[in-house]
C-alpha cells in the first residue's frame, strides 16, 4: 500500500495509511501513516469492536487533515485488547 500511496501523492492527492509494521512503513516511504503495534491483519483493531475501529479511522482522517507535509508516521499508542474507546468527536474533522 505504501508504494501505491506514494504514486497517488505524486499526482497531487494526499493519502494516509494505517500500518502495523514500522520498519516496512519507513522503508517504502509512506507519505502519512498511523502506526499501531497490533497483530498482522488487524490494522483497524479487534473483530466486533466498532468503537475501536471507528477510532482508528478517525485517527487516520485527522492525520490526513492536520499533517502539513508528507513523511509523518503518527503513533497514537493504542494497546491491543487493553484499552477502552469512546465515539470520536467527528466534528473535529469539519472545515472551520
């Protein structure tokens, strides 16, 4: 996905990825990424955990909105199966 994101960015469209492997994310030069240290195959979180999954989508969209340059890897520090989540404040993504 990182190589695809770079190609899309080269055409002027900002991108953001959700990643679980820091070394790979850095090596392919992903323009923007939210990095979580979770098991492979679970970038949005645990099955049947919609608040956790929406939180990950929110973090990605927030990074896309706030990052002023490419090359940012944001690590929010979420913990696998040991954290509770609440509904994100989606109004923070609205243009002001």
